[in-house]
């Protein structure tokens, strides 16, 4: 069964000018965010699936410097 994406086109992005490598995003959303060797987040460009949209929004809102963003990809 192919998953459906209610939030089709929503993806995670990092504002690199704001990020200070707290790593909270990786703790809150470990299946979507990993950390590099310096503690900065790595996010893939794939759409966030339905079951993760709510947690992705929370992770973005809980980022201490609001560097994690949940954006809609433009067509």
C-alpha cells in the first residue's frame, strides 16, 4: 500500500544562518533528522509523511533558535 501525504509537499529545511547545533531537532524527530559530526542537523529533501507532520511542526516550533522550518515545496 502506497502511503498518502496529507501534507504533500511539506519538507524540512534548516536556516543555516540561525542554527547553532543544539541538536534538539534530532531528538524530537530522529527518523527525519540526523546530526553531522559537529552536531548540525542533516535533513533529507523527501516530503514529510502524514504520520510525522504533527511532530515535525512541533520540532520546528521547539527549536531554540527557530532554525528548523517546515516548508511547502513550490511546484
